[in-house]
C-alpha cells in the first residue's frame, strides 16, 4: 500500500522536462496522508495541467462525497476489472508527484517507518487515477487514488506492496487517453527498478499526521 508520502521540492523539474510543461511551485509537505489535498497532473484539451485533488477516489456514481471503504489505493492487479476504478483507468489517468513515500516494517509489536526515494534525488511520478464527483447542489469534487503493486527487492525488505512508479520515458504514454489498457498495465505491473532507489529509517514522529516538518524525512540510523 501507499498511505503516506512527501513533497520536499517546490517544483517538479523531472516531470516538467519530460512533459515539456511548466507547473506552479507547491509548498513542501513532509507527511501527506489520505483525505488531504494533493497535486495531480493530467491531460486536458491537448495539454497538461496540475490540479489539487482529494486523496481518496470518489467515483462519479457515488451518492455521497465519501465512501465506506478505502479508495486511496487501487491494486494494479485488478484496476482494469473493478467497477470502482475501471472507468478512471481507461479515461482519467494521472501522475502524482512525490519526493518519496513511507512504509512501515513490523518489529514485534512495533512498526518502524522507512522513507523511500529515488537515488538521484529527483522527484518520482506515482501512477494515479482521478475522478470528478458531481454533488446534487452543483458542487464538484476532484479526487484521486494511487496505484499499488508488488514491491521491488528494496521495498520488500520493509513491506510487500509499494506505490507504482511510472518510468520517466512513459510519462506521456501514461497520460495519453488513446493508449491500450494492456500496454498501460505493462508500464506499472513490474515494480520500479530497486537499483534506482534508496531508503533509510526515519523518526516515529511520522506516525502522527499532525507532524509535518523536514525532520521527518531525515535518516535516524544506518
């Protein structure tokens, strides 16, 4: 799963370069959790835009702007089958910028947090889906979810699932509404190359969503 991530850089240089686009700078955040707003990049009228959306997908057919089940992650193994995600997978894919994400390792009765990031120090682009929910009073709610799949060897030492990271050469393909589902799945079914990533243990202070400061992503030991 992917339940927390960080945005330590105000700009997404790698994504902007690959998409040949420019987006507004964002405020760095170090402990982003489900139900909070997150920046989402998607295609619109032939170009790319970045919007703020709620993390936790609300399907357009939902009666309420919330669900009784978890929708902040979508399993890559079933995303092309489940009615909750299938339409968005076919028509509303997005990139969710992240500097890194957190996972927790079980140690007896404790869960120890680790921070995973790209070894290059660049931001990663998580594979996402987005939706628009129309309220009866005319209000609109934009929401998104992050795809998750099997962990690579690096992440698997902590958790057996991880966020799906889109390779930089496939950013445009992932956002292209004309691409075939089979090809899109091939981009994210295999976990991201562990050799391009690194990780380290971080402070348990990240366990509380009330904490949001640069110290959360700093290593605390070997």
